[in-house]
C-alpha cells in the first residue's frame, strides 16, 4: 500500500515537472516570438524611416537640380528672347514703316516664345500638377517642350493600362526622364529620341533611346566629376530610391538606351 502511495507521489512529481517544463518551454517560445516580433517591427520601422529619408533627400536633390536648370533656362532662352525683343523695339525706325512693322512682328514673336517657355517651365516645376495629371501626361508636356525647339523628333509609346502610382514615385520617375532627356540634349548630338512607357502587372518600365554619338560607360565611370557622370549618377540614385533597377547600354557612335524598372 505504501509502495502504491509512493508511486502516486512519484507520478505526480513527474507530471508536475513535465508540466513545469512545458510551461517554461511555452513561455520561452512566447518570449522569443515576442522578441522577434518586436525586432521585426523595429526593422520594418527602420526600413520605412530610411525610405522616407531617401525620398526626402532625393526630393531635395531634385529641387536643387530643378532650380539650377530653371536658372539656366531663363538665362539662356527666355533672357535672350526678351533682350532681342527689347533691342528691336528700342531701335525701331519710324521713318521706315515696313521695317518698323517687321521689327514689331519679330518682337511679338520673341515675347510669345518667352511666354511659352515660361509656361513650360512652370508646368515642369509644379510637382502638384505632375501628381495630378500623372506621369504619362507630364511626359507629353515635356516632349512638346522639346519638339517645339525643332531639333529633335520624339516618338512616345505607352503600353498597358495606365496606373497612377504613389505621387512621390511618379515625381521621381518624371525627374529621371527629365535627367535622361537633358543629357541627350546636352551631350548626345541626337536627332531622334524614342520614349517607351510600359505599365506591366507589377512594375512600370521607362525606356529612353537616342540615335546620338553614344559613350563608353567604362570611360564615364573613370570620370567621377564629369557632368555626364553626374547625370548618370543622379539616375542611379533616384532609381535606387524607388527600389528599382536601371540599365544603361551605349557605345561610341551607336546611341544610348536607358531603362528604368520600378515596382508599383
């Protein structure tokens, strides 16, 4: 009888130990799960903060570059048009009606050109307008601005169903397109430009091709301070901010193809 009682006590003790072990194991698992959960949300918050920081830094960089481009555009184009118009109006010879009429007409054309250029600059500067009208329409405005100068032929093709992305993403993609087009106008000596905008199932792809003189990417990498390198570096940085990928294909005499692919 005493042996049976001892067996019961031992059984109870063993069960108690097993239960305590199980409770301890469950507590440990819950603790580790909670710890990993906290770490996961912390990492998620860090990723979010880093993304927002990168977005902010990119926006500031874009803003600075845009102001620089606007200053140059006003100085080189608008300033020149207004200066020529002023010169013609100041030298009008009223005794020669035909020349006076021609000078006035020419001045009106120059002033109209300056007004159109200012309008184009305003549209390209206004990020809210870009966010409202979307990337596709913003690119059409930029293309109109370039083709109006008469030096380039641009073919613009859109594929897939248009998707309105996060406004910051659309703005960054638009600025990337501006950077690429600016590089073409300055360095490529191209006559034709092809722009392809593809809305895929999960990604958007922007490809800009030109028939210019091209360049050797390896040589550009060596020239860390060159203006062309700076433009390409801006493209890389902005693409990385979108968690996207970019490809640059070019060689001397064979034009350039730049593609940007980013998730929605």
